């Protein structure tokens, strides 16, 4: 082989090496740019890595049901009864989805402004990794009113959509208000994956993602949509879980024999125990958040009113208890039972289920045990009864 050929081979090899090094350098530069576009905001970086379905027919009033063989022999809630079971595959799917999203939201190391001082704590993006789908946007600063059209459009997609942003120069997340004279450097848009209307649809997620991609392109913003397929799987798992624990208990106070109950006395008892009359003619006992603990409604078509005629009667009244929406549910249930018995004593009636079977101490205790199982499972799934997450899912 001549010296010329050897030289050409060496030059060719050197060129190949240079091309490989150049490609590696370019790939690393682009990857760093992409990572910088969606990492924890310390100053002005982008983001912390942190058609409608029909109403469920499973959220009907569930009457207390009893079985002589015990609680474990009571049928599942869809029958409808109180006793329920979640299969291991369903529980695993929901737990896996939660674990995966928690891992994805693990905060990255913050950049130190001063090496001698500890890193500043970055604000956590307002994103619920268990029940929401997320889209992230970022820019050097976008005028709030430039987001107004997209903001309005997301209200028509059929699921709850939340907007949160970090204003330019700020470090805290706030609710996006497109009518304000403010610029946002980061925006997170989320869609709730399930509620009492059922699981989110693929068209709803893709519509939201396409809308935000078009908005970002028009405004020169960076955008990243979470995976739709993974979100749909989470939505289905969450919806199955919610259907299993979505229970409404009704206890009835009726007169003995062919008589009727005195509504005047019942209204007085309701008011004396702190219940308030709603616009729908239903008395409600509210907690400190103004959330309903349980309700009292009239059996007759005529709702309760502020002015009850003395001696007015009814076929009976019903106490209703929305199981997943009430915190400290066993205590509230006990209070509702005690109030029901007090009403029955006041009007000379009896506390019964929807089949007019008297509710004994044994029957009430069976219901309590079933409620305990429901609440334990809700707690294990990260959806404690009465929590903010539960109120959103069961709405």
C-alpha cells in the first residue's frame, strides 16, 4: 500500500471521528436544551417536573341491606348493596399509576444561586398526579389575555380543566386569570380524569392537547403534553375504583301503621340541631367548609319550606348520607342514626330502610362495618373520604 493510500485512509478515519464527535456534541446540546425547557423553576426556567360521558347509573341511593349470614355474604354494591370488593388487577393498576406518576413528579435538584448557601425550595406545580392529565407551557413571558380564547375553549370540553401559572419574576404558582395585566413564564393546564359522569374520553384529552399545541405555536411558547394512552389507562382505573365506593345511604323515618308524621315537629328538630334549609327544599347539616354531612328531605313531592303550617303531615322523611364525600364518616353516620332515632321518637314513628324493615342495633352495626371497609380502601388508594381529592372525584 502506497504512502498516498495510507494518508487518505488516515484522513478519512479522522473525518469520520470528527463527524461522530460533532454529532455527539449536537445531540447533547439539543438534549440539554430540551431538559432546560421543562425543569424546576428557580428563576425563569420553564417547568417543575412535578364529547361527555353519561351520568353513572351506579350512584343511586343504596338502602341498608342485611344478611343473616353476616357482612361478608352481602352482595356487591352494584346490586345495589354496601359490601364491595376491588379485584387485585384493578387495585394494582391504580396503585401502579399512582406510583409511576409520583416517580415522574419527583423534584429535580435546584440550581444554587450561591454555592455557599443551600438551594432554594422551588414551588410545586399545582398538579394532582393521580386524577389529572397535564400539559406544560413555558416562555420568556406571555401576556395573560393572549390565553383568553384557549382558556374559554377548555371550559367546553366536558371535564374540569384547571389553569395555573407562574408570573414573570415570581416564584409562586397562582390561578391563571386571563383578564389580568400580567405576563406568565410558566403555565400548567390540567384536565380531571374522572368524576361522577365517568372516565375522561380520548377525544377530550386529544382536543385539549391539540388546543394547547396550537396556542403555544401561535404565541411562540414551549409545550409538552403528557402521554394520552397512559392517562386513559389511569382514568379507567380511577373510574372503576370510584364506582365501587360511590355509595349513598338512606334512612327513613315513617309513622307506625297508617298514620303520618308531623312535619312541624321534624322541622323544629332539624333547625334545633343546626341544619339549614337549602334552595331545593332539603335540610342540610354542613361542616366548617360548608360541605354537606347529611341531608333531610320530605317523602312527599312537596319540599320543605321556611313556613311550615302547624300540624302539616307527611308519609315520612329520609336522611341521606353521601359516603365518599364525608370526612370522619363513621362519626357522622353515628350522628345521623342518632338524629333519625330522635326524629322517630319525636313523631311517634320508626326508623326503617327503603323496604320498610326496622333498623335494629345489629343492622346498624353491619352498615358501620361495611362503611369501615369502604373508608379503609379509599384511604389505601390515596382518596380519603371528604378530602379535596374525593370531593373532586365524587362531584
